[in-house]
């Protein structure tokens, strides 16, 4: 009985180790507003451009595309302040 329990424990441990997937790395660098997505045998993102024309100059003649970095530090939409509805009564 003890052998069966140890065998099952070892089988579960092996299954757990083999089913673990590698952690994904962050694709976009948050430091620059424009990224170059390069297509080919190895697809990768190069987020080191300040403007789209600068990125387009690098992408020219390559299988690449310039995109806006969704994780750029100041890329957030500035929401307007909340509106406070007040009733104004005439006295």
C-alpha cells in the first residue's frame, strides 16, 4: 500500500513539473510611445522610437509595421473631472 501511495505522489509531482509553462515576458517597453513590430522567422517588438515618422524610416524596406505603444507611461486618456449636478433655485 505504501508503494502505491509513493508511486502516485511521484506521478503527481512529475505531472505538475511537466505541465508548468514558462512565464511570458512583457512585449512592450513602457518608455517610448512608438513600437516597431518586425515580422519574419522571429517576430519581435522594438519600442525605442519617439515619433511615427522616425519608426517608419526604420521600417522602410523591411517586413515591419509601426504601432502606437499601448503601455506607454503617459498614454492614458485624461478623463474630464466628474460633473456635479447642482440644482440652482431662484429665490
